[in-house]
C-alpha cells in the first residue's frame, strides 16, 4: 500500500479532475487539489461491489440510511468521546455542500460571519452565496498558540456564526484543547452565536499532535454544528458525500428543511453512504497506514523545500498540504505558480485571495498525498527551477 505501483496515472489522467491529472498536460505533476493519488481502501471497494451486485439503486431515505448515520455517530464517539444522536446526523452530498447548507439555514442576508484567513475558500464563498458578510480573522502560520483575543473585537450584534476549520487547510494548524477552550469562552458570552466546525481533516493529524473536536467542550456543544466529509481521509471525493452533525432537533429541523432532501431536489446518494459507512466501520487500519505514509512524505517534503533558495516551509501539524512561504524567491504566488507550470511542469495552488483569503499571499500550496517517487520527482523539478 502507498507504493509507487499503487498510483495508476493512466486512470487518474482520465478521472481526476478539479485542477488535477485529468485537467493538465500529461507531463505535468499536479500537487494541486487535496485529493489522494491512491485508490480507495479495499473494504470500501468490496462494500460498493456488494451493494451494486444486489442490482437495485432505488431511492434512499431523505434523512439518510440509518446504518450510515449510526456509523458516523459511532466513529465520532470513538474518536472524540462526543455523542451525537444518529437521528441528528444528516448525510449531504459533500462537506462543501454541508458548509453551504449550514450557512443557508442559519444565516439571514446581511448577517456577519467570522472566517479565518488564510483558510479554504469554501467558507467565504458559502457565506456570500447566502447574502451574508464574511469578516476575516487573521490566522497566520505561526509555531505558537493562536491568540483569539482579537477575534472578540470582530463580534457585532450582526455576528451569527464563526467558521472554524480544524485542522486548518492550508496552514495545517491543529488547534489544541486550550486554544479551543479560549474560543469557546468567547462564543459562550454571546447568545445566538454559533460555530460551524469543519472537521473534514480531523483524521489527518501527525504525531505528536492530537485532534480535539470543538463539540467536546461541553459549554459550546449546543452551539456547534459539525461538518465533515470522506474525500480527504478515504479518497471518495467523486462520490460527493459528507455529513452534518447537529446538537439538537431544532437545528436539525431547520437544516433538514433547507436541504430539500424531502422533496428529492437534493440528497446524498446511497452509494456515497455505503462507501462512507464501510470506510468508517472497516477501513481504519488502512487509514492508519495512510497517515503513517503521509507523515513520512511530509517530513521528506519539508526538508526538501527548506533546502530550496527563497523557500521556508513549516511542517504542517495536520492536513496533507504544505504551505511554504515563497516571497524570498522574488516571485509572487501566481508568478511562481505560472513559472512552475511552464518551466518545471509541476502544478501547485497559488496563495491567492480567491483560494485562501488575502493572508495567503507569499505562499503556494502543495499536496503530498502521493507516492514518494512522484513527490521526489516534483520537488526535484521545483528545486532545479528555483536554482536556475
Ligand atoms: C476544509 C475543507 N472543507 C471542505 C472541503 C470539501 O470537501 P468535499 O469534497 O467533501 O466537498 C475541503 C476540500 O478541500 C476542505 O479542505
């Protein structure tokens, strides 16, 4: 597992979209969208085969398969010691849609939402799609603890939601329990202020860091809507499957009504639920191996990047993306992305406001969810270009 032979570039070149193999010339290595180059875990494949072998792909329940909701609740409890009632878990067609749907259900036009910066574009995008306003809280990449004291100053009577991305894509920050408690203390002071905790990266955490769920802080459990997904840990992005875990029936009813699942206008497809439940119930040993492989790739890539002229790279605590500071190369993020694409034949994501907020300038993002051989080749090409 996780050997060069396990990466099938021919199939990826036909199937992997969203800035990756299928969208680029054949000689370009894409370290772009965070989507693994490895195929799904064998138990997931078997579960899908078995379900399809039954021959029926009928409508599933609007609320999701009971077995799926139970698998999500059990997995969350095992990993976080937090109990979500399975009837308050809703499968949705991706974590991305989970973020959007939460915004749609919770926010009114002109409400304000605190969004970290840099962070994945999906938060600001979703907030703005429902007519609310994203207020950015700078979360630069530092080695120390995050200071939330400045966040409170951003709260106004219009602030209804804080979007927490933990672990944080793209900096790889994994929030400690004391950092989350500091945030919880602020949240608890303001009636009606909710937190959307995106935990899609929570399985991808490197030793000695430890993931802590915001929902595990008792004082804010009722204020937390947890969104997660199965694209990152299990390579199921094409199935578009995620979950929203809700603290009470009131919030569940609002989100369920807004989901349009009951009318069949939207819904999480049954194959996605079958795959994700197999992942949670049966693919944990595979996931452990994947994280061990990723930790090796991270250490290898960080050392290589820091040996390149003008590049400084901190080791991410979680997520399989690197977010090196590249200003000293003399290029802006988009100039470097362009040059690497043309001259080094490596695709990276530039730290542009449209992807991660304005706090990302001076950085590029590289995914390392690939084999050692591919990563070695890509980093070698980048190094050679920067030295030239
Ligand atoms: C923080 C975060 N949330 C959500 C997503 C989207 O995941 P999905 O494929 O389930 O929509 C991503 C993907 O990069 C992400 O980094």
